[in-house]
C-alpha cells in the first residue's frame, strides 16, 4: 500500500468516525448524557470542524504509529504530521458534512421540525428543485 492509499483510507475512516460520533444512533445515549453534563462537549460534538479535527488526531495516531513501529521510522516523522493531518481531516469532515447535508435535504426535504425548522414568515412557493 503506497502513501496515497494510506491517505485515502485514513480520510474515509476519519470522516466515517466523525459522522458516527455526530449522528450515529448507537451513540445517542452516551452523546446525550455528555451533552447534558458538559456544555463544551455539546459545542464540540455538534461542530463537524471540531469533531473532524479530533477524529483526525485520533485516527492518525491509531493508524500511523503501528506503521512507524513496524518500519522503524523515526518518531519525529510521526509527530511532525499530526497537526497538519488533523487540520486536513477537519476540512474534509466539514466539506463532507456539508455535502451530506445537501444530499439529505434534497432526498428528505424536512424530516422533522427540529432538523429543519420553518417559520411562517418568509416562506414562499418557489420551487428550487434542479
């Protein structure tokens, strides 16, 4: 597996982890518990940029450290790219989140009022379908 393959796998895995942490129904109970207990956690877990950054930090450490140990690469190499990859994964998760939300809004115009609130004022009958 070359480096570009590793980057692609890491990118997809990081976005998957970010999406599962933010919306996975299996994590509803612990996510809601932590969101009620700590306000900073609520701000963190509802922001795809923030969650993507920390998922990138975790996935890089989890995926690259075993490669460093097996190939006997200097740990300086590993430590140098942690922050840039976390920033990269934050941007990828944010763009992926926006893309996913656009697709979900097209497929399911309004699942419930909490996800798609509408006020009476300002709603017109314009059809924005492509």
